[in-house]
């Protein structure tokens, strides 16, 4: 099943800054989810619980 997500132009631009050559949004997001699942959290400066 395929889903469509709507994102803002600003977020699209931010994603574009991180994509490797010929990498799709789906590939990039899959990689992010994999990192999150492996490490349990994303690193974020200035964040603490």
C-alpha cells in the first residue's frame, strides 16, 4: 500500500540539503528510521529529558 505525505516547502528544502546524489526521499527516510530504530533516538543539540 502506498501513502502520500504532504510536507512544507521548507521541509522539502531541508531534505534536499541532506539527500545524496540520486537518492530518493523514500530511501533517505528509510535510512533515518533505521538509525532511529537502531540507536533508539536521534541526537538533537540542546535537548535533554
